[in-house]
């Protein structure tokens, strides 16, 4: 599509096409901003990439990230509060799973 057409008929169509693109869902933009804020921390982004592969407990994430347990737990709590991850119990361990929307966002295929 040519930008800023001078022909009045083409310009009218061009403006109509642009008007259909103007409507941006502000709620969606705000939700994505919050998601990107959560993932902007390197540790949280690493956690998310590990959780893309499978669900993990805190101990496994601590080992893979080579970080202290309280730091990993802190970042998981932030991710859980923002609904980037969900947790569930299996036996005596709590496992973390990546939210489906985050999973789609980070897909590398």
C-alpha cells in the first residue's frame, strides 16, 4: 500500500483502511505491558524458558538457574501474582507451570 496517496479516491480507501487499524484494545495493551514487565527480569525470563519445556518444582529451578532458593521463590511469587505461572501440588512438592498466553508469546518455533 502506498503511503499518503494524492488521488482523492485512493486516499479515501487508504483512510478507511487506516481507520480500521486505529482501534487498539487498551485493556490488551495494558495486559501485555504487565506481561513484558514481569518477563523483563533476566531470572524470570530464564524461569519462563525452562517452564516452556516442562513443569518444575522450585528445587529443580534452583539447580538449573544456579541461584539461591529464596531468590527463585521470590521471582516465582511475582510471576504467580501476575498470573504468568500457576502452581499445583503433587505429593509434597509444588510444581510451577507457565500460563498458556505466556507460552504462546515465547514460542520460538
